[in-house]
C-alpha cells in the first residue's frame, strides 16, 4: 500500500498532467494543503519534493512551488540550413522556436567568449595539436525565462577571429551565418546524441529534478574540405525536446539521363 505522501504526489501529478494546474501556476502552500486535509506538514513536503525530483514542479525561493513547463519543443534539423546565410537576426534555436510561436531566446553569460588551451578531447574533435589555442563560447537556450538547453561551443582560434566569434558578446543571427559571412562556408555537420541522468550541476542549470534525463548532442561542423570549424555540445531536458531529423536521404540520387530530342520530320540521322 502506498504511503500518504506517495498517494498525494500521485494525485498532484495527475492534476498537473490533466491541466488542473498549468505551467507557471503555483501549487497551494504547504500550510494550505495541511488545512485542506491533504496530510501533515511532513506528508506534503515529501510529496512536493517528489514532484520536484520528477520534474513536475520547481521550488523557487520566495516564489513557492511552481508547475514546471514540460511542453515539448520540436527542433528540426532544418534549423541549421535556415540560418546559414548571413544577415539574419535569429539563430537556429530562435528560428525553430519562433516557428512554433514560442519566445525562444539565446542568452549568453558573461563573458560569452574565452580564449583557452584546448582540452585533449576538444583538440581531437577539432583535429588540432594538443594544447592549441581555441575559443570557447557558452550560451543558454531559453523559453521565456526558463533555460531548456546548456550549450558550449569550441572554435580554432584563427577561425574564431576571422568570423568574429572571439568577441565577448552575442552573435546576432547565429554562428553559422557569421561563419558564412567570413568566407568559412560551413558545409556539413556530424551529430551524435546520447541520453543520461543529469549531474547535479546540469539539473540545477536546467532548473529540473535529477530524475529527468537529459539529451546530450555533440555536433562537429565542417567546411567543404572536411576541416572542422566548430565543436558544439548541447545538454537539454529530454522531456522538453523533440529532435526532428526528417527528409534524410536513404541513398544517393541518380541524375536522370538526358533525353535526346525527337528527330524532326525528314531528318534521316540515326
């Protein structure tokens, strides 16, 4: 038989799932729940802690227990090709979320860019000598004020300087557009995706419980010669992200054979 706090947690999860409590809405205070006969202070506190661990609510200092937004955001692979030309004002995240009517923004902590010696794994991915100088950029992909992705990107120093990615400010229009404008021509990308239980730092950065899995995306962007231009690592809440890879080719396209013109009347050529 379930304990009182488990039963209360299950009841509240059902109320959240059915929309009785909506994203951003506060749950009743612990004292109000006790007064309503939902259990003792300990029972309510344990139920609320369970909701937080499972990603249903966020505990905010002076803000109470708030229902966490778990609505799914579709992130199509085409977000890259839509921003590869320079001159736009939105990057891939902002473009994809705007198409869904969401207030998606890319927020950069200060400083946005740092020049460092490349860690061994970064140097390997960017095909650089060990300890080569690189630029690291960090950013947070948000919906409203909520962080949904933590991003960390690395660039060879020379290429970062060429594209203006070494500046400690946000890149308006996205990195791919900046690369193209600088003549670097991002042409292809390799993406790898894994899932794991978040570290305490990742759970705190994404403001979610530590039972909510994260998706970890690693992308290496290359130019038309195969040279790595960027190593991007993304950690995002798995219950909020749907990565869409549609329109992928299953085999190389065959070029149609050229049709020979029909012979004109009186033409005796074979």
